[in-house]
C-alpha cells in the first residue's frame, strides 16, 4: 500500500536526491489514474482555465472554479499531496482575503496546501497563510498571472540583474515559510543555482534538469492542448487523434445504423 504523501516527504526527497514528480489534475478520473501510477504531488492548477475552460490565459479563473475542481480531485482520495492554485485576485488585494481564500481551498476544496505566484512582493502574504498552518508553495519566474507585466509568456531571469532579482525572490519565498517553490520559465543555470542555494525543494517547469522536481500540465503531456506548445513540454502520448478516431467511428455507426444494436437495448 502506498502511503499518504506529506510535506516531510518532499524535504527528505530533496535531501536524498530523489526527484519529485508533479502533474496537474482537475478531475476525478484523471486523478485516479495518475495517483495509481505513484505521482508524488498533484497540482490543481489555475491552468484549468486554459486547458479545460478554453480561456487564453489564467486570469479569468475564480475561487469557485478552483474549489469545484479541487473537490473533484479529492474525491479520488489521492495518496499524492494535493496543492491548489490561488487564482488571480484571490490573494493580491489584502492579507485578510488571502488568508480567507487559502483557507477555503483547504476547508471547502480539501487541498493540503496552496500555491501563489510572486517573490519578494508576496513574502508577507506567504507568511500570513503559513501562520495559520496552511502550507504554501511559491511560484517564481514566468508567473502566468503577471502576463501583462511580462508582455507575454516570456522566459524570465535573463541577464545578471534579472537573475539576481529572481534569486532574491527565491530566498524571500523560502524565508516567508514556503515548503517548496515552482521555478517556471527561467534559464537552467539560474534554476541550478537557486536549487543549490535553497533548503526547500524546487519544482521546475521550463527550468531545466537541475531542479529537485518537475511539474507539467497533464493535457500538455497527453497531446490534448494545442493552444500553447512551449519548448519545455514533452508529449508522452498523442491522445487527440485517438479521441477523434473514436468519435468518428461512433458518428459513422450511428449514421449507418450499426450502433446501437439490439444487445445494447433492454427487453
Ligand atoms: N496548457 C498550458 N500549459 C502551460 O504550461 C501553461 C498554460 N497552459 N497556461 C498558463 C501558462 C502559460 N504558459 C506558457 C505558455 C507559453 C509559453 C511559451 O510559448 N514560451 C516560449 C518562450 C518565449 C520566450 O521567452 O521567448 C517557448 O518557446 O517555450 C510559455 C509558458 C505556461 N502555462
Ligand atoms: C504549471 C503550473 C506550475 C501551474 O501553475 C498551473 O498549472 O496552473
Ligand atoms: Mg498556475
């Protein structure tokens, strides 16, 4: 029997050099499948807005959306450690709403921890949430909720000055009490330096091979999202044509009168 994962496991895995495998999930069936495979951590990402709801970015995603999807994931009773994203505008305005919304993802959603984007600028917010014993995962570098400041989904931390800023962000997130931090869209040499400098695990996405763990969006690795194909995605399956084939066969059989047959009906 697999044991329930906790934040203590991730600390140990970093110390022992065991990589941490993380995937996003937003629903019951997908969670059951990846959990049975032994995924360490599941992120109910606000990327749900892009890959499930069809928005161009994550900004429209609401607390209601996040709670709905987190509940669906938790119904699969995963052994993996489940982290839920705090969506845009749920933690940026003031510490009180940040604490309330983090608490709601745990209380109503059932998540074990929350993730929020930012570095030095959100250190106080991270402390405010960890103070009420809700573990927080940081997320720095290419932070999709900062899309309009970055002028697009662009690699961050290029050049010495920007790299120093990102190192300061990483240290601020750790000092504020985060149990782990996502490094997204940064040069791999910088990710390696940050990973060596921090005592908490780093989880990379578009950050090279030297992080303590890796996260990708499940729809991306299954070939189910054609909107974005960043360089950092590896497709482990091409499900879209398979699903298309099944749908085409169904349509043809219904039109041709070969489905349903009598054995699919009731007497
Ligand atoms: N399906 C999906 N996967 C993701 O990883 C993801 C989302 N959606 N939505 C929210 C953000 C958006 N993300 C993205 C989207 C595009 C690039 C991209 O095209 N990057 C360029 C580099 C651009 C540059 O710096 O010049 C690349 O070639 O990878 C990166 C991250 C990551 N997140
Ligand atoms: C890709 C990960 C890091 C994320 O924040 C998301 O899926 O929303
Ligand atoms: Mg996210």
